[in-house]
C-alpha cells in the first residue's frame, strides 16, 4: 500500500452493491461480479448471515479474489452478537 494511500489517511473510498468488478478468465472478460463492499479498489468484503461460515464461503471469496485480481478479502458473518471476520489474501 502506498504511503499516501487513503487507507493510511483514514479516509478510504467505500463502494457498496453498485460496485461492479470485471471478471477475467485467462485474459478474457467473462462477466462482472457485484461485490457487497469494496474499499479503495483494494479490499473485497463479502457479507454473510449464516449459522456458521464453512469452506464453501471461503472458496467463494477466494474465487472472487482470483477472478477479479483483488488480493485481499474479508468474509464477515453477522449472525451472532459479535461478528465473525476472516481475512484472506490471494
């Protein structure tokens, strides 16, 4: 992250459901992914409300990261009183 990045300055750009991210496969555009939240075109946040996060949720986020070229993702589950957050780096 560059030293003058908005993430370091505490003023990140955050985009919600309107965030379309181009999905590529072997260099060819195959569609768009609509992210739950994108922060500064660096972090994808995938929101869930399930009893428990499982391997399929992790695989889904990792596939999103791979297909979009983003390298950091957060998987957030809001079902319990305290949110469960898992960080992934691709």
